[in-house]
C-alpha cells in the first residue's frame, strides 16, 4: 500500500517504489545520486525526502546524509529506488574511506541554504570535469575540506558559481533531459574559457595527492618513514586548528583566510621538510622552516598552541622536529612571555598580510577569480 503524506490541505500519495530510478555512479556522493533520482521523478529534493519518509519512516538519521548511513536507511533506499543495497553502501563516505571523519567534510552554512541542504555535504567542482561528464554528478573527492584541486585536470576546484557566487550551483536532471552546464540560480555558465583558470600550483597539488593516497591507506611518498595515519593526522588536525584560530569567530560572514589559504600554509610546512634538497640548501631550508612555524606560533592563541604541542607527538617526525625548533626559538625570544599570541590581542582578527608575506599566499582577488570562497 502506498504511503500518504499530508501537506497542509493537500494529500500526496508516495509509492513504495519510485517509477524512475537512475543507477548510482560508483564515484559519486549519495546525495548526488538522490538529487538525480528526485530530478528523474520531477520532484524537488525536499519533496523526495518527504515522500521517502512517509513510506519508510525516519530511517535516514545520519547527518550529513552522505556519511554513515544506517542499515535501515540503506535497505529502505534500496527498495524505494530499486537498487541493490551494496550499490548504496558504495556511496557511503564512511564505507569508501574508513579513515575519514565527518568533521573533514564540507558543509553548507546555516542560514545560507534551504533547510534540506543542511543535511547534505557541500561540494566544490571542476569545470573541466563537468564538461566531460555524461551525467552531471558530484564525485566524492569534491566534498573533502582538505582537497581543493582536481586530481584529473590538475586545476583548482571552484567553490561557488563564478557568476553569482551560489554555493550549490549544479542543476541535476533526469535521464531523458540534457545535462545542464549552467548555474541553477543565475543561469550563468559553469564551464567556459573565461573560467578555465589554472594557477599552476604544483606544490599544493603534490601535497594533496599525498593526502589523497593517505586517505586510501597508502604511505605518502613526500616524507620518509611517514605513515599514512601520521600524515593524515597532521593535515587534518592542523587544518582544523588553523581554520578556527586564524579566522576567529565562525559566525562571521567573511573569513580572513580562505580554505585555499589554509591548505597552502599546510603545504608550505610539509614541503619544507620534504627531502628534495641536499647539502648547503638544507641549512637554508631549516632556517626558513623555523620562520614559517614561528610566524604561525606568533598569531595563534595559546590554547591552540597547547593543542598543537599535544597532537604533534602523532605527526611525522620531520614535521614535529621543525615545529619544536620554532617553538624553542619563539620561547627563547619571548621569555618570560608566552611564545603564542598575547591574550590582549585575541579580540582582533589576524592580519592576513602577516601570514601571506611569509607563505606567499595569493591575493584575495585571485582566490575570488578562481571561485574560491571563504571557509
């Protein structure tokens, strides 16, 4: 018997199985596939979820919907969409990447999106990939906070529509409709020569490739004797701590440091200890590494520094040594005061120029042209 969904004075009949159900693509997010299923049945995503819940109950209790799908939810989706449970589990990020935590997924900001979007992970996108997709969908690696470049086309991922700044610009269509390469909000082009920007940042690409490999359990080749777990912990832990300490209050509308900025800082710290130079250059590299770390230590709060000291025991040895050397340098220079940012300065935002000059960060205007939004 079909479920019945009451919406004010309207009665909506939800079938036990949908008449149209596109097959999932093995590399896409679960929410990407569900958006395609909703579009194929000519339903807004919110109505699709309401119809599903009216028939099978509140079995999708996981937030975000793309991570750690409960077994009851898998079985209900399998029946509703006429797809084998195994194919649905393949889309679950917790199954695909067991080492990944939900905290490292991009999320839509509260108040900036429709209510149903808060249950999904946010995504960035590669215009070159979109142009090549037969069916518009969101691959899993577009949703990770520590991946900002396309592994195929070696170019920056765009975080918003380059025309209007919409953070959820992709238009999902049914199987009988042509794919749309235009923003669903402003109808601006998401693919085109004016947006085919590649900043040629091979260093950041190299670090992201190593992180991607570490997520899948492969030791990174960048650092000798570094395990995949130690490399991941450094990238993810440092990303989380720097994002909070450099940008301050998370409720601010705009952030001083973009996601791209934070990842470039992390890449600079990693490549500074990578064994790619020898001889006298190694001494100069050591001095630069102390400067890189000392600059960060000078602008992060003491409680963040304490967390870095605590978590550094799990980092790759080369990174831990460099951090401790810079900490010793700052402590000796600042004694008897804290080597970290003074408490009296915590109320004021970190000046971007202080970090940008040392790490060679791109100007905010460049990030904007690439479609990079603040965290």
